């Protein structure tokens, strides 16, 4: 699910003067049913996320297939005051109403907030168009991979595709790619009447879906070719990591992971248990540790290399690592024609 605020429409014409050729036939929701829902629930207390002055539609919201990156039928709708829950709720429940599926993975960039009172809002809507019985259905709410790092640490644990079973390498960013194809239409559609605009966008979404279908063979072959090489690199990286940790640590961590996957109340092995520390703080702690051991007369054999204590070597290693990262950034920023100073 996602909203797009570039595809807005100015407050010109009306549905009566400019009806669509196929209202509710393709991707846009059937206008009357959708607007009846919006009007009957308009006064519900909900957050308004966008300015909408001078527009009849402040943008559009949509539900996509996250795996195949295609618009789904009757699941695009106009927004009035930004990304309000009543608009996005309608499209979400409309997408799963009557579905025989029992497990849904819902990707939405604000899923962490949006899902909290979702079922309460459904009860308050009392709309047969979007009613679901919920018997045997299970819904997992996730945040798309590109958006997730901007969220707080707790969200990164609870709503991560990487920590969720049965999603493969799905990233949940499908709607964003669809908007990239549709945004060039923004200038030509913002001054259209409602029906003409729906017709144009419906036609464009249909064309995008068609191109996706006929390009699946080439796309899948290209992805497989890339995935095989990446698989080899990733497997080698995993083996190197496990070798550096030792079998006991790996077995302990795997046991924690399996326990957490069975019961989310168990300790999460992916959670950060300490805050990040600055290199200067680490060096100071190492120096203090070395001084305390000297005072106590507990010098370790081999703790001194030449005239440097091993803690100083570790501190120097951290500093060199930091300098290497800066060097990589500087090299990448030199461009095609670096100056003598840059070289």
C-alpha cells in the first residue's frame, strides 16, 4: 500500500459533468461506493498528513501486488485530505474482502502506526463493501525495506521483511516503482475532470501491467543470473563470519533465533543490547583496563608488542578502520577527472 501526492487533481469539473467511461471497471474504485464510505466516515478523528487546498484530489492511494509489482483491480482511489486512514482502510479491506487466502503480508511505509487501531476502525465503518469475517485469516504488517531504517529501533525489529518467514527477498517497495512510471503524467492529469483523469490513469496502469507480464521472462532470467553470483558471495561471507566466531557462539545464537521464531516473547537475537560507542570512548576504556591490570600486577604474557600495549594496537586498528572508510568515500567522490591533489 502507498499514497502518491504528485498525482493530484485541481478542483475543476465534477463527476456529473465528466463521468468516467468505465467507472469501477479497471483500477480505480467504483466512485459512488468509495465516496459513500468517505462521506459517511468523514468526521472520524484521524490524522491529516498533507495540505490539500485548491484540489479536488490531493493525490491517489493504491494497493499493489508486492511480489509482482502490479496494480490490482479496483484498488486505486482518490485522496481528499492526504493519507487519511479512512481512504487507505477502504482500499486495504476491499483488497482482501472475499479472498480465499488465509495469510496476508501487508507492506506499508507507516504500517507501524496505521495498523494499531485498524480492526477498531473496521468495526466503526459498518460498510458491507469492505466487511470481512476474519475467520482463520492471519495478517502480518511490515514496513518496506528502503523506508524501514528511518524508523525507530523497535520498528526495525517488529516490521522487518528480513526477519519474517515466507517472504523470500520481497522488499515491499512495489508501489514506489509504479509511481516512478506514473509521475510523468502529473502535469497533464492535474487539470482534467475526474472521469478523464481516471480513464487516462487506468489506461496507463493497464499498459504498465501488460509490459510487466511480457517482460517477465527476460526479467526473471536476469535476476537469476545476478542471484547465483550473489548467493556464492553471501554463502562465503557467512562461512567466514561463522569461522571467526567459533562453533559454540554460532550454536548459542542459532538456539536463541529458533526460540525467538517459535515465541516472539523470547529474547530477540537481532536486538541491539548496548548503545553504539565512539572510538575515543573505546580507547579510553581500553587504556583504563590496561592501567588497572598493571596496578594489580596482572600483566598478561604477550600483552606488549615492542613498546606498545595490545590495547593501544586495538585502538590504532579502530582508527585505521575509520580512515579506510573515509578514504573509500573520497575515492568515490573524485569523479572521472581527479586533480593532482585528489590523486
